[in-house]
């Protein structure tokens, strides 16, 4: 089972929350683990630091820019509204 880190960049999370709203930035370990896989959990899987649910194209654009400016990797996922 992959190890889920509890180390979340709180400053970055707060900056993203200012864009998408705090309710759309998910930091708990279970949600991050769920959003990091499909049906199978790979033992060496990389677990998401944050799950972000932007509600508009503008929020997506601003979030992507923020992540890029901070040297962070973005992995888009649109398979489920619950992930």
C-alpha cells in the first residue's frame, strides 16, 4: 500500500483556496489517496499532495499558473466528481 504523506504545503493550499474556495481544496489523506488511483492501488504510487476542484475555466487557469510558478506538478483528473 502506498504511503500517504501528511506534509502539505499550507501556504500553497491557502493560495489555491483563495482562487477556488476552501471547500474545493481537499487535504485529507483518504481523499488524496482516492484521487491518486483508479481501480488498482500500485504499491509505489505517488499520492497527490492536494486535490483541487476548480469550478470554472478561470479557476483552472489561475490554479495552473500558480502551480507552474511554484514549480509544482499538476496531474489532471476528471473521471469522477467524487475524486
